[in-house]
């Protein structure tokens, strides 16, 4: 670790010298730099983000030679290169490898086959194993897969294994978290400037922290387990500048559905998506996660949001690992630029059967629905439930269709049952949901978002129409091949639950 | 990954026809294909993407300097744009662990089980079967989008498909196909081929000449060279390739 830290410091020294992209593009002040700021001007240095650094070699402290985007810089640092270009293939050192119960057993199988039965993982503290997909099921093979993870973690002495043994009561499992991407953030594994690989396509969620994070397959993950390295192609970056005040009826989900509708489900294939602008700066961490979570739905390799005070504050107390954020250079070359005036946008949905099948929520007001689902890595975070509760509270009415609530993690579940909803006179989300007639919030897991075993809670076993805060609406995604899924924000989902039709949340929020 | 192949690969369509001319009539080729299918081992281990016909052997010999010279011949299974991994292998089957041989086989039997039956009345794997009769999958743009599940290329390979011929691929599916060596993810040089093909058409994929031939319609399409990824798939995936080429020790530690 020591050598890689100094190498990282060396590589990044070159980057801190010039003006940053965000400052150059966004009209609002964006000098949120911290941490590495020793060579930059006017930055507030926070203790949490300004760790002690190994001294730098004089040769490494020269001016910027190659202007790079944030993603390029992270990969340059991780590959100990002074500069690199999109399209280059580089070996990077992986900071965190995450796997779960669906892909973990296969990854472990490949690791054992290729490196030997007695092989050890490259670093027991950098492997994070999170059972979350198929937990609350009587499916024997699914249960066995969690056992495989446990055996491996015991054998390898894996430091971060969020185990569950008592399936009848998730609260009896203090280590159990729930949905991996949200758990990674909540447990401090998402850190600016680092490389996170996971055997799940929504690993890109962690880009919200200014981390390079992307999904890989079992074979690549098996290789990383043994070596700590991965061969990655440097993606060109598409920049999305989101400016303007966020209207009170919009959420980050509307923004990303808007963007995917704009560029299509393959518009960012092999590319990085960088989100900047005053709107992005105003978003809290969970909303930034929603943005980055769905870059894969545009084909993106990763998404990034520049780390700022919001990021550093979120990370306070969550990690003791030193990290060093990096930012795009003002002269960095972007593959293309998109600008959005967020104040003019309206609530949108993605109609069946593609995340880019965008429509205004109000255009779909005649679509009768059978159920609403609020949950998943995309739409099952604390802020998502607070948003839904806000709509139920504003309406004071009861839902007209079954409304399923699956908190992403144990922490989110606790928040749903304990945090007072603003303007409610101290009521919790759970109380508001109960008054509105929703189903009782279920045990935290990926749940029905991807179908899963037949007995999964809220799985679509009939060809129904569902408004969902999840991320994909491909045929069969939530269980039934003829099911129809409308992807929407928690506001729109809650509003739709109240009417039984796809509904613009302005009907209740204004 | 997609580095250009040596120029020797870029032969003309005429040349490829010459190479392919000794090919037997489609019906007998089917028998051969079936024969080869029975050779496939239901494990993750490297499968030989070897020549299937005497013509292929000739092509391999002639194109010695070309990185990938395999020829696949058989029936095509045709799908459209944006075929996502949920349609390739629905999530309810992801409890199957691909590195376990019996579960690997089972994954194959569920390949393309997620395709809506209305749009795709012919199943990729016939009910009760473990493998498919279709050697080649023909698709549109963005094939394999969605999840990172390696079960997707594994299911196709386990079912017996050898190559996917599509307009473009989602990144993770492409990478997983190469890393596992399960199927060749081949890109068509031009758009629209899948609209001119239908399931059951007799086709040939000729890697050495980078062409895809539909014998039923009589049309021929240029493929983008598979480049450096070809030998990796041919070896049976990244680990097998790395061992074969001496990048890593030839045998796993005991």
C-alpha cells in the first residue's frame, strides 16, 4: 500500500496545478476542492480529506503535461502513468473489489480454478462481499450461494463481509446491510479518486463520489481477486452540464431518465459520463448516486460527479482511508458536451420496454397501473422514501394500487422507521406509508427489481403494469415477460400510487 | 481489444468464396455441425474453436498468419436491437453458478428464455433440450446491454452457440464473451443485416476472411476484424490464453 500511495501521489501531483474544469464551465462558484489542495489556491482544507502524504519527488511536481478528464486522471493514477489518452489499454491497481451472492460464487470458482485451491486473495481488506440479491427466499440454490460466500470469507479472512444467517428477521443480523451499491456508500467504500470494480453493472453508482467505478464479469473479477489488477480501456468522456434551479417536483431520477432519453441506451457505450453544473452541485449524495447509478442504462462505462464539500461531509466518519480527489482539467478534451437547463424540465418516465423510451409523466396519465414499487439501488435510498412520503403527506389520501416498499439497506430501513418527515409534525416515513395504505416496508434487498426467485417479495408473477423507481424495464425484468414497467422518480411513483394511473407529481405537490 | 487484424485478413469476397467452395451442401453440413456439438465439453474449460469442416481446415492452413481463422457453419437464430441480458438469461436462473459444470449445462438450457414468446415464437433451445440447434446468433445494435452477468455469454456458449454476429455490443457483454471465450462477439461492418436474415437461415461465419454469409438469402456481409480478441476466445478465455502464451505459469498452483 505504501508504495502505491506514493505512486498515486506522484502521478496526481501533476494534476493539481491548473484550473479545474468545473470552474471553467459552470457559472456558479465551484471551487470545492479539498484534500489535495496543497498546490491549488483558495481551497478549504478539511481534516478528513487532507491526509498526510508521502513526500513527492521533485520531478513529479512539474506543470500539467497532458490535460485529462477526471476519469482519465483516476485511471492514470491507478496505472502509475503521468498521462493517458482515451482508447489506451492500461493495467490499473484496483482499490476495492465488490461482489455479491449472484456473481460471487462464480467469481470464487474461477479464482480457485485458476489460482489454486489454496490461493489467497490479493488483499483481504480490499475485497468487499455483500449478499443482497436473493436473500429472503426459500430457493435452496440461492441460500447455498450465500453459504459459499460465507465459507470463502472465513477461509480468506475477508475484512468486509456483510453476512446474513437469520433469514426470518433481518434485524437479527447486525452485519447485514442490503443492496450492495448503497451499502458500499454507507460503509465508506466509495472514495474520491479511487478505482472500484464490482461484479454488478450498477457498480457505476459510486461515481457519485468522484470514484472510477464500473461493473465487470466473473472471470475478470476472479483475475482481480488473485492479482489486484485489471486491464481497462480508457474511455472518452461525455460531459453533461446541468444548470438551473431544480424545480421542487423533480428528482435526480428525472434528470437521468431525461439524459438517457436524449442519448439512447447505447449513447454512452464505452464512454464515461461526467456530470457537472450548478444543479449537480446542489444535489445531495444520494441524488448524485441516482444520476451515476443509471449511466449503465445509456451503455456508459462509468459516471462521475466531481467531489466537493457535500462529498467530504458525507464521508466524514465513514472511512479512515486516505483519499485524494481529482478533477478534470480546464483543457481536458471531451468526446461531446450536453447542456441542460434543469429549471425547464418536467417529470418524466421511461415507458416499456427500454430505459430510453422517455415520455413526460403527464403524457401517460391514461395509463392504468396495477402496482407501484419503490426500492432498489436506484430508488430505494432514504431520500427516495422521504420523497415518496412527501407526496403521500401532501395528498392526505390513500393509495389505489398495491404499493411495495423495499428499503435498500438496513440503514435505510431504520431511517424509514425513525427519521421525521419534514412538515409532517414529526411523523416518520413508515407512519405516513401506513396511513396511505402502502404495504409494510419489507426486508432490505434487491428484491423484485430484477425478478429473482419466484418467491421474491413484490416480484411480478403476473403480466401487470408497474410504476417503479428501479433502473430497468426490459421485458421480463421484474419477473413476468409480459409485464410492463414504467420507470419513474419516487415522486412520480407515489403520485401514481395515489391515482392508479401514471401521474405527474405536480398534481399533488403544487 | 478491437485492434485491426493484419491486412492479410482483409481478402475480397471472391477469395472467401474460393476458400469456402469445397464446403458440402447445407444438409450434410448440419450433420457435421451436430457432430461437433456433441464434442463440446460442458465445463468452463477451454473449448477448441477449431475448424468445423474440411473447408475450414483449408482456410486455417491458408490463413496461417491470420490471428483467427475459424469457420462456423449452421443455422442462424435472429434477434433484434438492444437485446439485454435479462432476455438472454432471466435473473431467476442466476442462482446457477457457471463455474460448476452441471449448473453450467443448465444455464445453457435457459439461454434466451427471456425473449418474449410473442415476438420470438421459436425458442433458441427446444423444450427438454440442453443445447441449441443454432450455431450462430444474429442481432442488431447494442447486443447484450444491461447487467454485467457473465451468465449471459456463458448461457449462449453452454447452449452450443459459437458466435454472435451483431451491429454493436454493450461493453460488458463483449468483454465477458472474450474473457470467458464462450462466444465470438463479431461486429458487422454495416447496419441492417439482421433484418435480412431470419431464424433458420443457413449461414457461415468465416473469421479468417471476416465475412458472414447467409446461404439461404445468398447475401454476404463484411465483418469487422475481431483482432487481438480472436486468439483469446480461441484459446478459451483470458486465463487459458495467458497460459498458452506464457503470460502466466502454465498450471495453477496445486
